[in-house]
């Protein structure tokens, strides 16, 4: 039992000696460690100075929609709501136009286009990068204005037919109301002298009033379809909150990695240098000349 205790004590002593040896290696080779550390850190600082910062900006657009009114069967009935541009088609078109998947293109550039659905709304988030904060903001505004102008043309063309239909209904209602007014005057004039003629005119007046009611219902339905939220153009929603700092290079991350890597690599090289130094001393002590 005493022998086991002695062996354990010896192992613990050897471990302590080994740790002390390692410490003295680092002390002897402190300039190797320090030099390696400084080289890595200074290289990281030089990298941050040389590489231009890249800034990011984002904007969100809501895709517009147009209500298509078919055969009206009751007031307020809208048959279909279609978006100004199909979202998937829009994403593909913008990715092709701005070469989003081409990583070798120059700045400023669009880096991503993402879709998000919130209820009946479809939102498009466009992300852009450039070497300066004002530059990326101006470039993104240019992209947004171009897209909104394109959608405004599509929206105006889509809604033009519906507006023309509404205007046609209003003109028909005006003509029928004029006819009803004329019939009312005529009925009043012949009612006492020609009752039968007045009755026929009253029937015609009733038919015209029925037609007016039907046309007014159709006009109301189209009016509802033209109003928001049934029909609305694409519009700019806003910008998410993005930090003013560049997205790359990440200075804090680069410096932290340089400090950690410089320290570890310095220690490793110090041990390598010590190993070769001992190997050379051992080889010299065993050489015939030293003997």
C-alpha cells in the first residue's frame, strides 16, 4: 500500500514538473510568442484598414391588388381579387434584372429579395449593399422607385377597364333618370284626359325604375371594387431598423479571432522552437566531435 502511495506521489510530482517545464518554455520563448501574437493582430488591423466596409439597407414593399368584377348578382359582390404582379414572378424578374445570384458583380448591388405573407397582404423585402451608408440608401431608393413606377403602370392599366365600366353605368343611370323624369311629366299631363295612356306610361316608368335600381347596385359593387382595400396600388411600407455599422468586415469579430489565434499560434510556435532547440542540443552532445 505504501508503494502505491509513493507511485501516486511521484506521478503528481512529475505532472507538476511538466507544468513548470511548460511554463519555463513559454518564459524562455516569450519573444517568439509575443512576436507571433503581434504579427497576427497587426495583420488583422491591416486587413480592417485595407478592406472597404460594406453597408446594408432594406426596404419593404406591399404588392398592390385589383378587384376584378364579373357578372354582378348582388350589391357588394366582387368575383376575384388579383395582385398587380404575381409574387413569385416578381422575385424571379428582380433577381434576373439585378443579378442577385451573381456574387461577382460590383457594388452597389441587390443581395436578396424575400417574400412574406401577412393575411391577404404580400410583402417584398429588398436588401442591398454598398461601400457607404448614403450610397446604399440612394441605390435602394432607385430600385424601389423603379419597381413602384412599373407597378403603377400595371395597376393603372388593370383598373382602367373597371373605371370605364363604372363610368358607363353612371351614364346609363343618368339617361334612365332623365327618361323617368320625362315620363313623370307626361303622365301628369295625360292623366286626366287619357287615363289608359297614363297607365301604360306608369308601367314603363316602373320598369325604368327597376332598371335604375339594378344599375345602381352594379355601380355600387364596382365602386367598392375600386376602393381600398379591394383595390390598391403597390406601396412602400418602410425600412427595418438596421445598425449604422457595416455588416462586413466585422471589426470586433476579426480582432477577437486575431487575439485568440495569435495567442494560441504563438504558444504553439514557442513549443516547436523549443523542441527543435532541444533536438539540436541532443544531437550535438551525442556527436563524435563532442565526445
